[in-house]
């Protein structure tokens, strides 16, 4: 019985003195799997309907993964910070564990996702549980929760 009490006490102490790194912030409706529906060029007024294309944004924790199930663009992961009505994307890498998640070489590798910089500031124009509109000075993107 003494040994059992000793093990229980040791386990309780280990539990109490163990620190956990828990993400306490919440991005609410932003979390989830989004389908890129359209990209509008603000300067030229060009509208690109993407409803038939399979480009997705997955938002979880502090990461955004951009994936193209039409296999034109490679999957990319950005870290992000949400500050007020803005998303700041940074630290862009290909999502390819076999090659060590290499850094992107240029913006051309993410333009198909509506991104025009490797560290863009995206303004959140609208966010509901089912729709998301993001914009920069050059483009406006509409996404729908999948």
C-alpha cells in the first residue's frame, strides 16, 4: 500500500509541475477549410471565377495551408498572425516533408492562390461562419467554407 501511495504521489507531483504549451487564442470563424471561389483584380477590374477549380485554404492554429487539388500549384504553408482586421502571412514553405519543407523561391509559386507577396498583409473584409473575403491593394479573394 505504501508503494502505491508513493507512486500516486510521484505521479501527482509530476503532473502538477509539468508545463504545457497551450494555444489559448481563438480565431473563431477563421478556422476551417475554405474553398477559393474567386479572385478580383482591383486595378484592372478583372474577375476570375474559381468555383470549378480545387484550390483550398486550411486554417488551423497559427498556420494556413494552401493546397491545389488540380495539381497545378504545390501545397504551401504560411505562418500567420491575426491582428484586428488583418492577417499577416509569413515564413512560406512548401508542404513537402520528404524534401524538408523548402522555402519558396518567389511569389510566382503562390499567385494561383491569390497571393501576391511572400509576406502579405491581407485585410479581412468579411468573415462569417460560411464566407470569407480577403483583400490587398491589388486583389480581392472570396472564399467559402467547405
